């Protein structure tokens, strides 16, 4: 059976990937602080990836055929304020994983971000030149470069802002918004920040599609960059209003604002609209936003 090792397995995307385990795979989930938060069927591994010499012993013991690297410092403001602290995990560890994978004949699937773009010239495709405007984006762009240099077979997958139910240890802005709205709080939402919002369910489906093909060393996957974007690109404010409609939440508590209205350490790209056609040709199939939100409401009781 093929062996998959997922880093960041207790995080939002990792948890969603592990919830959709393919029956024919053996899956190990690496978590730093919350190995007990992994779905059933995943072999939990507690590890600090920044101590790579120690983690390499885990890699040697598991001998994965595919490594899905999700672990990262992903808070853009934190990365802006602590670039040296976050560089080890966001830049150096992906390169070390790529070197290990190349030496052992494994395939590394490295998940990156739309933050590698400045957001001024949408839509952005896999071949669009990177142009990051914040430290997190620069780290991801540099990690992509190092990964591809260290392992020519590595697959780089960029994901946009994601939403949906997450692990007990890691949710998303979506769950934060729902909790605040149900508590009667006001929620600010940018009207001038457009994203190809993607559900955790759809992101996991797309990754499984690419990993399955990467396992066979398929030339249409290995060595390439893919975008996994949602079916529609909307502003955060438009997303919030649709979410309120589907979840029967008060729209009056959503406050439209602009990026400039809030003080943030990191600059934010205005429009990240992914061209995901290459991934769609291989089976990636995101649903329209309303359908995704209706599915999430129908399944809320299964995760909360």
C-alpha cells in the first residue's frame, strides 16, 4: 500500500485531508502540539519539524512514498513581525524535505499560497510571475524556488483563503465569524479584498487527486505548479453576506470596510483570482460557494 506522510495534520487543511483518507493508502499525520486531534485511521506522530535531524529519523522509519507538506506559520501579520522566527519552518524545512524526498525516491507535494502574488493583475495562473508584498508571501515564494531546485519532481500547490469546519485544534476565519455572529458581535469584512475562496472539503479533494497521480510519477503532475481555487471569486464582504444567508445569521452584524480601515502589520494583495484550469483537467472539482456553504451547514453537527 502507498505510504503518505502529512505534516501539519492537525491544522485546518491537514485535518480535512486526513478526513478524506483513501482506503488504499497508509497515512501518517505529523502534528507538533495536537497529535490527539487527528481523525481516526491516521497514525499520529508528534514532532517538531524545525528539529529536522530528529524528524529525519521519523522519515526514515515511515519511508513515505508521498510527503504532503502543509505545516507553516501562516499568520501573515505574525510573519511580518517575526520574519527570522518563521523562516525556519516556512523556508528551510520545505527545502530539507525536498532533499530527503529526492534522495529517497519519494514525491514531495508542497502547499504554498496565493500570497506569492501582489494581487494587481488577476487572474493569476501557475505561470504568473511571483510578486509578493509581505514577508509570508516572500517566504512562500522562496520556499517554492528551493523546493523545485532540490527536487525536480516536487509538486507545488498554491491554495487561496480556505473556509469550512476544521480540527478541534485549528479552525478557519469562517468558524470564527460564525461564533462571533451567533454571540451578537459585529464582524468587519473587506469589500476591496477579492479571493477565490475554497472549502477545506474541495481543497482536500484536489490534493488527493494530485497526490494519486504524483504517486505514479505522472508527467502531467510531477515537477509542476498547480492552483486550487474556488469556483467563484468574491470579496470578503460578499462571502460574509452569503454565509449569513445560508446559515440564517444576521446580515446587519456584518460591517463593510476596506483594507485601509484596519491597522495591519502586513500588506494584503487586493485581488487573488486563481486560474485552476490545469488542476480541473485532472479532476479537481470545486462546487459553487452556495452549494459548499449549504453542505457545511448540513454537516455542522458531525464536527461540532
